[in-house]
């Protein structure tokens, strides 16, 4: 039997501000994900820095934090078989220029930074990221 997996997804400030949240939620459901939990929030600097802690020190860190705090985001806990990989497929490559047709980043991303969506990249990061935004009661089956 195939095991369900969970991943953390974010609809980023660019996509929310541009009115693409509904279309992205539809893509999520069409791709067979169960939305376990969902939260709209406006990150402050400390929250954004904590979330992207692995990127601290990289040349794009400061700019990334500024972008992620510029407006509301939608944070989602998603579940399905192979959720981490599948969500990365639905999002497309980090840089919209390299993203496949029909993917979220191709459709709604403007640049490698303003790329409309985020997804966990491995089981360990998914764990960290899900716990960062949600408590255990939010994530009950
Ligand atoms: P995300 O999947 O949220 O993970 C880290 C984010 O940093 C990434 O999407 C981009 O928004 C951003 N990012 C990654 N690489 C670069 C880069 N080379 N220049 C600017 N932003 C980047």
C-alpha cells in the first residue's frame, strides 16, 4: 500500500496580491492533494527569517525576506501519496524561466525570487516547515 505524505506549501505575496490564490487552490485540488490545514497571514521579519533560516547568509537572503514580508501569504498543509515530489512538480522549477508549461511558477511567477509558490524539498524540511506554521491539532487526519 502506498503511504500518504505531507508537505508545506505557501502561496507567496506576489500571487496573493495579484489575485491568483483561487486558481492555485484549484490546481492543488485538481492535483489530488487533500488540504489538511490552511492559514492566511502576513509574516513579520523575524517569522520570515526563521522560516528561511537555511538560506541565511546567501546573497539573496535579505531580498527574499523583504519579499516574503511585503503582503499576505497563504500557508497550507497538503497530503497525498508522494506529496513532496508531486507538489514540486505542480509548482515547476524555482526559476519561472525554467518551469514547465502549465506549472504554477510558469503561469504566475515573475522571477527566481517572485516565484508565486513554495514547497518543502525533503521529508525533514517538510516536518520542520509544517511544525513552523501549524500545531499538531491542525494536522490530525
Ligand atoms: P523557495 O522555494 O521559497 O525557496 C527559497 C526561495 O529563495 C526560492 O523559492 C526563491 O524565491 C528564492 N531564491 C532561490 N534562489 C534564489 C536566487 N538565486 N536568487 C533570488 N532568490 C532565490
